[in-house]
C-alpha cells in the first residue's frame, strides 16, 4: 500500500493529542475486557469522517501466547475488530449517517502497521 492512498498523513497526526480516551470510547462501544481493541482516538475529520485511533498492545493480550509462539503478531482479524470499533465510535459520536454523508465500505478499510508484543498499533480508514 502506498502512503498516498491513505486519507490521513500519519506523520501529521499527534498520537499524544487524545480526541477520545478509552473512557470516552466506552460511552459508545459495548466491548469490554479482552475485546476492547481501541485504546484512543487521536484524529477525526468531521468533514469526511476520516479518523485515526490506536490500540496499546502489551504482552498480556489474549492472542500473544499462541499467535505466533516466540514472535507474537497481532492477528489480522483482531486488527479488523479494532477498525470496526473505531468506525463504531465515530459513527455513533459524530452520526455521519444521520447527516447523509458517505462512509467507507469494508473494502476500503485497513489496519496500518503491525503490533509485535508491546507497542501501538495505529488504525485508520482508507479510500
């Protein structure tokens, strides 16, 4: 994937500027405990609803022990779940459907980056 395909230039996103913390996300999303796959939202463009969020990944994630032994990689399905949670939050908080604005379909979404053991896994919408 080419960087020009991203709706948001990640080098311009301040990952320390929290738009919505985990507490705020919980006001909109029902997932809890092991299924919370979104730690914070750090960017939302209210004109086109492009957004960026992240998941803080630790060695205590439910998938670490078995995917893959000696090199824990965040499973793709978990990355997709984090994207779904980001979309759920943005859709409920900003209500783009009520405003009749288009939002991306499943074919236009992807997780950026990978999470190995401890780190931050950015998630964003693509064209």
